[in-house]
C-alpha cells in the first residue's frame, strides 16, 4: 500500500476496476472491486492521485475521494482511449490501466469536478430536456398518424397543437382516432406543465446570482442559458481565453490542416449539445433583434450581426453569434466584469511608435 502513488479507476454500475502504480510508474496492484469494497480499499490507501474517466457517477466519486485525502483527476474518455494497449481486448482491467497511463501524462487536460449544487441544477436541465424531446416525438408521431387519414396542418408544431381541439370533434376522423387526439392533447398539456415547472425551478437557482444577472444583460442570453453555463462550468478561468471556451462548446470550425495549408470545415459540435443548443436558440433572438432595430439605433454588435447576415447567410450567422456570446460569457465569468455594449469605445487604436533615429548610419 505504501508504494502506491497513482491509481487508475474504471467505473461501472456494479464493479470498479483498479490499477495502481508506484512512483516509477510500474504497476503494483490490479483488481476489480464491488462498489462497497472499492470504497473500503480507497480509505486504506495513502493519499495519492486517482484518475477517472469523466463518465456517469465520476463527479460523485471524485468528491468522495477528495474528502478522503486523495487527489482526483477526471479525464475525457476520448483522451484515455489511445492509451489502451489492445483495441481488440477491451475489458475493465485494460481500461483501468489505460486510465492510469493517461493520468500520468504531463500534458493531459483534466475535467473540473462539479459540486453537488451544480449537478442538482443540471438534473433539472436534463429533466427539462427529456420532456422537450418527448413532446417533439409525440407531435411528430400524431402528425404522421393524422396524415394517414388525410389531415395535414403543415410542419409547424404550434399549428398542429392549436388544431387538436377542433380535430377532437371532426366527423371526418373515425371515433377511435378522435379519442386518440384527445389523449394526445391531454398528454401535451401535461408535458407543457412539466416543462414550465422545470423552468421555474431552474430560474430559481440563479435568482440573486450576480454572475447570472451579468450574463443575462446580453441580448439572447436568458436565465435558462445563464443557469446552464453556471451549472456546467466550474471555473471559467480553467479556459485560457474566450476562444478556447467557445471551442470547448463545439462552436468553431473543424480543422483538417496539413503542410501549412489551413482547411476549415463545419463546426465540431463537441462539448455539451444542450448548452450549445441554448446558445444557438439565443442567437436566433439576437439576430431578429438586430434586424428589426433601426439602423441608426443599432449597437456596434448589432451592426456586425446585420452585416454578417448579409454576407454569409442565416445559419452561419447563428453560429457566429453563439460563438460571440460564449466569448462574452467567458469574460464575464473569468474576469468578473459586467456586460458593456459600448466597451469598444474605451479602446483606441494607437499609432505604432516611431523607431529611434540611428545616428551615423547610412540607409
């Protein structure tokens, strides 16, 4: 036990695989535990660095290990995979050894451990996301079923939901189908109520939060987006700059560069898809606000949005706005600053300094 300095842990629902190494990196202990047995073993091990993949329950075990004197390090699974020796023989022991090798890399990037409060807030976001997906699936399903009887109200979900009460009494539809429409309408009402309840709970998490209030000052960033960012990002200073923060959310082009030639493709779509979706939806509202604003009353950012929309089109503009919002939120969180749309006026471009005269030199 005294030789162990680094531990790699592969988490699963029922069993937990462990691979431990000494100071030189040599493996000295390998075993697969049940959950309770792993907790009892970890208490007996002297304080050491424990590497884990950032998967389900990883943040819970990281907090638990930290409370018992260990130093937990969470890593993205894609960074651990290249260190597994055998791609053909994937098992818990090999995965634990790969985690051990990865956590010892000097340039490895780690995931910040979330607090209990952050995960509690994210739980409401995930529940709201599930209800929204279930609502979309139900609307698509009933649209397809009604289409079998010649009823079509377009692709708009709002038009279909408004037409459901009248369809309950439409004599063209068979009685069984009319009863189906009634059940769908009632279920949609329950889902709408559940989504609204989740939003109330989420908004209560940011009530009185100074950072959230500063972020919501940005047009297109509402309480839901601010709450999601605060619950997802433990410390914005973990990111070097706003560009890295936006890249972490998948809002930058994919690169395929070689030989000094830069090739950019579509956005990477890495990171949290839910947070990226909220930023994109907020970008829609920022774009509409900029287009509807009178030209002489637009802010500098809104003027940039309008010009970009005319040059690259609707969808690319949304991504650019979402990227811009991500960078702004990073500055607000990392530097503790308030949003100021006229901050650019305080920065004046200075002329380059005149080089000193070189006496005695003929040019």
